[in-house]
């Protein structure tokens, strides 16, 4: 093998005249120099340590006897390869890799490529054993004659062994340096392995392994990746000139880089062609024609990682990466799972539905601009399976802040590549209802629901929560007109805060927390524990859209909760199946509870805060609006029997108050769940469900409450109070259960409504919750 590796020591010239270069003394001196270099290269001195092979050129068989069996890694090295991630219909989402490599079998490789590599690196490869005595002597002579140590004598098998050691070192720089150390002990060890390999593997097998492991520059490992990188074609389709170009790269991929140094690459290619002609593997005419050809590059920049995913799919791609690195089914330890991912060579089939993904991405992108101060995210989940069908957000996947890119997945929890989540506001209230119904409360449960309420003493899983702040913390309803008593149906439709706090008081916070756990919310999105404070039921515990989509999918699936599922199958490149996480579903609550939830949440979309969000074809839907304190987050989570979608809109870091704000080119005085994320939900669901059959939900028969007296009417019972969902209200209900004069538009509070609700933090709540709670989470 030719080498440009400098010697580790030199023999400085004396000031006295030197003997002629060809003289015996001069030859001995340069031979001695090469002896030192050979210690480094592992050719000569290692061969001398094994004279039966190195000096006599005998078979390695007897000499190798007594060696320990070599590790299987050297026979069939676990080469890092590219992993491909596919959507549910087989479309490629992205190709990810630590090292871009596609392993080929011998018959998948170009015979021209195989021959060119042998001719330039080790022309006598098929004639010698692990050591080539003639090559060693030739190198000594040529180096002595030239006065340099430019020519080495390592065989292709020895090079292969060294490459395996480097490959096994992975991305550990210390291990890589150790694998490349040029010491006598290491070179003898490598030679022993090379001798054993020559006994255990055929020459063709060794060459195939070599061509799959070798680095060809520009991030391309192995001949297939190199062929695709430089010529945009499969290795088997290479021309003579192209095969020679690639073969010439191995000695020094940087120096002969055809993209950076085209003339050097061309010269090197022609040297390879000369070797192929010299060894009789091409004709003179073929060599002449190949030399006359230009380099003919069709260079393809390395495309790696989720950043290369199809538009909008980068975050789901990253979610899949977190699944493989965290789920115990892929390895008992984090190190084992990382090794599986880094090694690659996987074909991962996922749950992502490309049509629904397009629907979700179109909806968020057409309603919120990338340059807006807020962002939007939407997750779609299939009820009854937990399959993640879509995961979209306005901010694109990437590292450029100037382009408003991010690698934070707003749809997911922090552990899965997301952030710390966002307060879900009133979209959390149905969880309180599920807990209450399972505790035995009826669908016509009524509470006094005053306009304002001091947070009451409430039982928790570990004791009692008491309102000890001075003055005591108060929860308000949104409008001065919202004053009970209310029953469940109208309280949900109008999203009456005090009603749900009183419900929590009756059933206890432990029941609410336990129900949240059953619905997949075991912690906050940040991973911190849920806090048992009365404002919990009003949505102050930060969660992710994917978690809320899972909650509402459970409502749609008659109480069957299924953990989020992203991966359906994995096979290796050689067709072996890799175990994947199984679907995990459990009953969170009864079918009767589900019927009640369907009914009251359908009421939200028919007569309540979400009544303007109907779908095409008059599909039956159910859902809930939500807006956090100070309008820092707005939500709509809803479902049909076959699809649940949760949409969030807010500041990417949670700090943008959506008042007096311009979104998608339109000025907004305030943003509510019904008029911010609501239209995104409607657009996404319409596109996703278009052409699918309409389905109905099982419903409960919940009577409407009797007409209540308006306090202004004294003893008269002539009608319902303004804002009640029964009777004929004098105003029009809009986005957040608010009463407005006709024509004031959705989400606009009445002129006599308080500018802002009084705020106060429940005593005993950690500072993190106190900063945001419990002024009331509204729609």
C-alpha cells in the first residue's frame, strides 16, 4: 500500500559528504529508517515477530494455531449504517445516521470497484497471506532509493483490521486515538487478528468487509455511500473512471477529494487506471477512454438527521429517536439503546399518517405565521389505539434562530424532545368531571357556583390543602353575569370556574390527580410532579398537546386510554425483526362516564364556547376550549369517534400575553380558545376527515336544568339569566362562555365585564404554580 504517513523519527544527515544514494551504505541507512516506520505500520517487525509468515511466507494456518479465537466483530463487524424512518404508508420521512453507510453484499458491488481497490491498495492481495513479504522488501527498496518513507507495506487485510478497531471506537475520541496508535504491541495484535482472519474468511469476504467499512471522505463510509455521494448512483452502476476515482480516495480522502481538489483527484484516478492496466484488469483502450473522461461528479450533499425530514415531519422524526433511546424494549440500559440507534441500519415503520400530517401542518401554518410572536402546535391521535397520526407546529425544525427555527417539539413532553409544556386552561375540566362521575356524582350535579369564590379547604392524597393566604385566594368566573346555581351540562358549556372548584371540593384533589394519571398525565410536561392545588382543575399544570390529545382520544374511545404509539415495526437492513413497544391500553373510566362526557362536550360545540367550530357535513363532534391566565396560552381539544386532535397556540417560551397582538396579519384584542386554536382545529379536522364516513358517539340522556330566576326579576320566573344555555338569553354567547351584545364578535367580553379577574395564589402552592394560578383559567 502506498502511504503518505511521515516517519515517527528521522535520520538527520551528517554534515560530512554522504555516500551515493545507491551505495550499500546508503541503502542500509534508509533500510534502517524504514525498519522504524515498519514498527509503526505493523508490516515488517510484526512479520519478524512471526517469522513463519513474515520471513518465510508460509501458510498462516500453523502459525495462527494457539491464538485466541478472534472476536466475531472482525468477521462480521457491526457497521454503523443509515436508519430510514417511514410513515404509515411507506413514504420516507428521513434518513438518519451517525455514519452514512449502506452495507452491500459482494454481488451487489461493482466488480470494477472491487478490482480497482485491490489494484491500487494491494495488488497481490489474492496471492499472499496476512503479510506480503515481497511488498515489504519492495517498500524497503523504494524508500531507500527515494530517501523517503512514502511507501508502506500494510496489506489490505491489515488495513481492514485497523478500520474495524476504529469503527468499534465509535464517536469516543479517546478510543479512536487508541485504535490509531502506532505502537509495536498494537500492530502485532492487529497482525495476529489479520492472520486469523485469513484462515477463517475467504479473500472475497475480507474484501467485501473492507469495501463496506472504509471511509471515502465527505461523510461517506463504504462504497455504496461513496457512490451516491460523488456520483448520485448505486455502486453497481459505476463506470471504470468513476470506480477508479473512488478507489483512489482511500489513501487520503481529504487530499484527493474530487470536490475540493479536482485536479489532484483526477491525477490520482489516472494512477489507479494505470495500475488496473498494469495488472491486466482493463485494456489499453479502456484506460485511454477512462483517462479522457472528466471527473463527471454528481455530488450530493450529506443529508442526515431529522432536519432533512419532509416538511413538517422533523419533530415527529425526533420523537421517534427519543422513543428508541428511552423505551426499555430497545435495551435494558441507556447505553444499549444509544448503541442500537447509533449503529443504525434500521427500517422504522411509524404511525404517522401523511395525509393527516399534511392536514395538521396546513392548518397551523395557514393560521399562524412563522414570524408571529406566537406559535401553534397540533397533535392527532387515533382513539382506541394511541397511534400518533400527526404532529405539526408552525416553527420549523432547525437550528437557525434567525429563521425562527427550533428543535423544541411543542407537541411533546420535555423527556421526548419537547419543552416544559403549557397551561391547558379549561380543557382540563373534563378530567375533573371524569373523576367526579367515577366517584358517584350524577350528570345533573348542581353547585351554587357564585361569581367569585374563596378557594375552599380540599382533601389531597396526602392530607388537606388549606387556603391560608392573606387575603385569601379567590377564584372568579369570567363575567359578572356568570352566577349560579349551575348544573354540569351548562357549567361545562359556559366553562364556569367556581362550579368545578366546588366539584373538586366534594370529590377531593386526590381523585382528580389519579384520574389525570389514568389518562396519561403522570407528571407535568417538564417531568415535575403534579401539584394538588384547587387550581389544578382549572388547568394550571403545564402539559403538552400530545398528552391532551391522548386524554380526548380516551373520551372518544369510551374510556379506553392508550399510551401514545409512534412505532409499529422495525427491521434491520438484512430483514431481521427488532422488537418494538407494544400498544398499551387500559380502561380509565366506565362506558357510562364516557357517554356523559360525550354529551356535555358535544354541548360545548353546539351551544357553548365552541359552537362556531362545526365541521363539514355536520359531523358529530365534542370538545372543550381553554385559555390560560393572562392569555398566555389558548387551546381547543376535541374529537370525533375516529380522531382526536389537540391544538395549542401561545408564546414558544410561554411568556407572550395574547392581548393587543397581531397574528397571521390580523390584529387581536384578545385571544381565546374558540377564536385562536379553535379555527386551526376545525381546519385540520375538516381536511383530515374529508372523504371518511361520518360516525356517531354514544350519548347519555341528560335533562336540561329547569329555567332559573334572574336575580333582577325578583320573584318572577319569566326566563333564564343572561348567559344561561336554557331559555332565550338577551345576548349572544361567544368564545369563552361570555355574554355579549349581539354583533360584538366572538371572544369579546361585554362592556361591563371586569378588565381582568382578581388573582391570588393558593396557600401552600409552590412558587412555580403561584406565579400563574389561580386567577382562573378561561376559554
